[in-house]
C-alpha cells in the first residue's frame, strides 16, 4: 500500500515583517511541488523493477535517491511555513531549552545566523533524540546533512529562492526577518510531539 501526502494549506495571508506575501506564495509553490513529487515517486517505487537494482544506474536506485530529496524538501518546508506568522517573541518550552542548550536566545541566534550564512540549503534547530538536546545543524540540500536521530523543530530555509525576491543577496537581512516572524506557540506545539 502506498501512503500519499496531501499538501498543507498556506496559513499566511499577509505580508510579514520583512518577508513579503508574494515571496511566501511563490516559495509555497515549491513546497507543493515537493509533495507532488514525493507522491509520484512513491507510486513509481511501488511498481518499479527491483530485480535490476544497481549502484551505477537503475530505475529503483534513482527513485530511491530522489525520494529522499523530495520528502525532506516536503517535510522541512511544511514546518518552515507552519512556524512563520508570529510575533517573534521566544516563549515556552523550546525557548527554555534553547537557553539551556545555547546559553541564551542571543547565542542561539548568533549560531544559527552564522550557520545560515554558511549553508547552501538549510539550518535546522533540531532535537536530538539520543542526546536530548537542541542543536543547530546545517544541510547543503534537503537531503544532505540531515542528522540521524534528530527531528527538525525550527528549520531556516537559506536557499536563495527563500529571500532573493525581497533581499537580493542580503541573506543576513532575511535571517533577521525570519527570527522576527517566528510563531513560538506553533514551535512549542510541534516540539510537544517529540520532547517529553
Ligand atoms: Fe525553500
């Protein structure tokens, strides 16, 4: 049986502080594309020829390879859009954990900003299920740099498509705006699923 995904609705309906609705709407189309491709790949995997699997080239090999890109792209974007639209004021359990694990909200932002200016895809404040701490990990593509045993809590998209329309090459300005628009209620809600 193949489980297929239904894309989320975009909950943002206005310009955010420093991120335009137009940029978000265009960006959201990419998310919808990842949902579509994840479903398409899943269906193809179900009927692909498994006998001809090969590391150099095989249909099943390519489908499996691209599945990780599509599904990580889908999941990270779903969280990203779901945690924007707030007032940026850190509250609740995740804010407390950030202070515990990074020393302060400012230190967390500093670390995330530096990682965000260096990464080619994402910086993700992730909860490590083994260490039971929050860490910022960078990923150079949706499926490159994801750490085993972690769950994404606050994914920051630093692909150029996330900010070029509003900021040109000023990625730092976009990262600052990202922090200003975080919805900490939503972040805490998400974290509740994973953190005792
Ligand atoms: Fe993106």
